[in-house]
C-alpha cells in the first residue's frame, strides 16, 4: 500500500469514502493521486458532489480505470448521502450499530459492496474484508478462491476465516500483496508456504459442504 494511502486511511470519513471508490478496481497509488486531485481542484467534497459526470471524469482523469462508471457511481452515492442527511456527512451512519452502519452504506445508490466494506472497516470499526473483482481474480489465480466466484462470496468466506479485530491487518496485507501483482517476494515465500495450502483446504471444505 502506498505512503499516500496510509496517510489518508484515517482522515475525515467522507475522504475515506471517496478514496474507497477510487481504490475499487484500481491501484492504491493511482487512487491516492486521484483523491489528491479532487481535493486540490474543488473547494470541498460538496462541490465535487454537485459536478456533472463529465466534469468529475475530468478531475479524476479520463484514463482512470472504469472512469465513467466510477464517476457516475460516486456522484450517485454522494448525492444519496446528501438527500438522506440534508448535508454531505457520514456522521449519522457511523454512530449506528456496526451492522446497521454497513447496511446504510450498502443501500446507497451506486455504492459497490467493496466501498461499503472498506468504509465499515476503516471508519466504523466493523469486521469486513473488502474484495473487488481485481482482488478476487488474483485470489482465484493463487488458488485461494473458487473459479468464477463473485467478490461478495470471496469476501464473505474470508470474513469467516479472519477473526474480528484482525480484519484491518488482513485487508492491508491483501492490498499490499495485490499491489505486487499477487506475487510474493523471495524473502517471505517460505513464511507463506504453510498458510497457502491451509487456505486452499478451507476453500475445498466449503465447496464440498455446498455440494
């Protein structure tokens, strides 16, 4: 994970929310740069919320992955918050019980499950492992996830394997691993060799019960 993202992880919840949209299906370093552009080119996130999709795309960057879908989803979600709260704030959501807080985020128009899970983890102290298609594909290639399994199912499986309270450490480790392209450095290969087969066994056990 990039130094920029580490610096932004525990900032104001709305910035975390917007960064989650930018990290979704994209590299962390690029997401951090896009958030920096948004904060530099607007007075505040409420001004960004009021932008037309084309203007938001120009700020995020026209070559950003899935930029049109991303911008449209982000604007929909920010406007959904504004309509519910009559202000652009996540404070009411974050004072709810953890499960209710996550449901609130998941119910926002345009909000991917990855974004809801990431904000739940970072801002609401809830148990969540944010997984998008990009990370699910890497886990499938590594033999940890079943072929063709949806990000939601992979996330649900991992959340059952990781203890509550260990979610942040597990997610940051997964992000760091994904930023290396799903490759493990030589120095840690031996450390991972014991855990990788265990993950595969757990996945197979889950599949056998389902069938």
